[in-house]
C-alpha cells in the first residue's frame, strides 16, 4: 500500500509538472501569436505608407531624399517630367534601396495588367504580406457627352461625323507610353523586341515599335491602342461645326504659337522636346499637337492613323491641326512607311520617331 | 486503478492542449479576413447583442475569392454560455440563418458581444472570461464600386483606392490572338434584347482588356468581349456610336467602305 501511495504521488507530481510545462508552452505560444498579429498590423500600416508614396511620387518627401542617388543609378542626366514616376516601381525601388528603412522585400514579377505586386516581410517574425498597387494613375476619365470626329467640315452644309459616349466610362492615357513602361512588357513577354532601354531614354516615348507591337503592348496593360475618334473627343475644345484646329483656343486661326503650345521644328535649337504636362488639352491629354508623331487606331478611316503634327514640320505646316492625320503602314519608321499626303517634311529625316498611347473602358 | 491514471492523464492533457488560444484566434482571423471581398452584417450594429437569450444568430457573412465564412453568436443565458462560431462555406452557398455545420473556430464563454462596421473597418468587442477584448479588422479588398470624375483617374470606393492584399494569384481569361471575326473572342458580359445581363460579368478577368459591341442599344451598354478591339474592321463588330440614337445614322461605326449589319446574334458587324 505504501508503495502504491509513493507511485501515486510521483504520477501526480509528474502530471502537475507536465501541465505546468504545457501551460508555459501555451503562454509562449500565445505571446507568439500576439507578436505575429502585431507584425501583421505593422505590415498593413507599412502598405498604406507605400501606397501614399506610390501616389505622391515625385512630390513625396522620400523621393526628395533619394532623388540624386536614384537618377545616378539609372544614368539619367537630362531633366524629365518627374510626375512620370508616379505609380511606377522605379521610384519605390529607389526609396527601398537608398533609405535605411526597407519598405518592402521584393517586387513580384507576376505583376498583372492593372497592378504591381510587392511582398512585405516583417524582419522579426518573418510574417509576410503581398500587396498590389494599381498602375493606372496616369489615365484620365473622358467626360460623357456628344463629340465630333475629324476636322471641322469645310462648309456648313457638309456632314459632320458625331458620336456619343453616354453611359460609357472611357479612360485614356495622359501621356505617350515611355520606354520605362515598355521595358516591363519586353521583360515579361517574349516579344521580338529585346532591347531594354536605359539612361535618358527611359522617360522618352517608346517610338520604334510597329503598329502591331503597339497594340500588343496596350493589350498587355489591359488596354487598347488610342482610337482616333476618342482622341478627337479628348482634344477638340468644342464639337460644333466651327471647331478650332487647336487644343487651347476656340479661334480658327492662331498667329503666335509658342513652343510650349506646339513643339515644332523651330523649337529644336531652343530646348529638347520631352513628355511633359505643360500642353494639356481640355480633357487633360498631353502633346496632342507637336512633339513626336503619334499612332492611333482609326475605326472610321484606317488610312488616317498618324497624328503627323510634330517637330518634323515647321510651324507654318498644315499638319499642326487637330483631326488631320497622315497614313502610316505600321510596319516601319522610315520615310517610305508614311504617306504625308504630299505635305512632306522640309528637312530630310531617315527615321521617324512614332509614339503611341493607350485607352480603355471601365464598366461600373 | 490503471483506468484512473488514464482518466487523470486525459483530464490534464485536455486542460493543457485542446482549446485554441484567444490570441491565436485573433491572429488567424486577422490573417484570413484582410482578404475578404465582401462583408454583410445581419445583426444590429453598435449595441450589445442580448437577444434571443440562449439562441444562436447569424451575425456576419464574409465573402472571399474562393470561399464564404459565416459568423454566428450564441447569446448567453443562464447555463448556456455565449459562443462565437465561425465556419467556412463553399462560394456558391450563402450562410444559412440557422447553422447547419460544425464550427471551424469556436470561442466559448463570450458575453456582451458588440459589432460595429464602418468605413470598411470591422470592430468586434466582447467579454471573455470576465475580461474585455476588442478586435479590429480592416478590409482593404472590399470595393463598393467606382467613382468616375472628369480630369481624374479611376477611383475605387474602398478603404484606400488602388491598394489590395493578395493571397491567391488572379485568374485571367482570354488570349491575345482571340478575334471576334474568327469566332474566338470570349463574351465576358452578355446583355440580351431585354437589356438584362445573362450570367456573370467577367470582363475584369480579361487578361488583354475588353471591348463593347453595339447590339440592342441598351442604356447600360451592350455585350462585351475579351481581347484586342478590332471594331470597325471587316467582319469585326461595329464600334458603338452612342446610346442616344442619331437620326438617319448608323448606331455603329465601321470603316468607311464597310456597312454595319446585324448578325444572327443581333450584334452589329462591319461587312
């Protein structure tokens, strides 16, 4: 009986210590979950910070701190419109690299048509959070309404082509597609293009693509190549029959046109042309006249698919009119690929830069 | 005598191990719920739930990409303890008012349970073993539509427009080469002649964008197809010319040498 008692006491003691151990383990485990929850909350907070920098872009305090190092890293020596850095991974990557506090751990290659994906990891707990940031902050909404396609009719009795976009939500890119944006497409897809652009060319328009490649790029972004009638809607000040050929005035004729309004051949010695936000149409579309020629898809008249107004023409050229377009075969950038309808550039140019932009529709 | 030992061991082990810790539950719920795409609440908000005493009520339904989670609460009464019960459903099944499944997660001894849901943030407050707890859950993935404003980019009505958390890769449909004229294009939104939507709207899943076609001139627009837009070209749909019909004009845009003709499905096609 005595032996039984001692065994019983030993068993009870063992169980008590077991329970104590389990309880301690449980408390540790519980504390571990508190730590992991706190880490997750920190990651959520960090993601909102990343989102803020993403939208503020060049206006963010963080960009000011890393700007010089970042431009040096990418060999960018010329000035460019730094608002192009908004919603672009380059700015975040630089901030992540050059500021002591890491914002995120990696940019996922699996970024999709509408967003970029980042992985955030807490250094203490290794808790992870994948976030996606919308990449469409350079597009603008085209107000619903009745619009006109093409140039103003020559006489008041002539037909005027009208259309409306009521109950449709159309968004267009404010600026031309840049080489920086194109690089992502080249890296993500097996295209015949395999040259990654660097340095000062990064924020210049992607201008050596065929029409097919331009359309494929826009598709990669979940968009369509800009359509001529939507372009006209976003650039003509009014849709009436006496619409102005210029995006900034209702006047039919304009004498003193500046290089900031239309960047023509005469402007080349003064300053280099760049994508910028100084020449917006009423709807906010940049560079609708001057700069580089721009390819469009024209569902009404496929032969009028190139905005020829550019620095290849002098200020007096008739090309500097909205709605008046040349024909590009879309296959190459040489002189023989473009039909300028007899209004050719005065200076011989071997290769033309041809830019493009995209648009899309959103369903509510 | 051996039996007694076994019972004692089981008893102590049960105390030590079985129940999920409350902090663990809070962490797991936070990790899971931040991906919710939709939250519906069924019980009164901002007040302690005390009715029906002893009864179980559905308080919330959370919808995710591939599942639905149902949250029930048993209102404590006399010997019936308050219980918070959460379980998963298939995406196609909404939560039943009366629970028909065992809980995935259960918290017993809950009382003074209160729920508030405001500005895409959920707050659960309750007493557990006479101690008060408050759990907060932000929902960044819930989208309540879009705001379209001129001169602005698209804004989503959500906690932070443009920010989402991802736990499953997005699935896409459509190929770049799909063409309407070749019968390959996927219809991602089907509108019939009564202007009713047939099936699900799936255009957000189109990998290479989508385009609308002109068919029944419905106020909300026509059917939509995934892929590259070739509207206006031969054997491709006409581009919609507008909802407000222009007198003596076609309702679709085709290239100048083509004319818009309705096909068998009443889609305006350029021929």
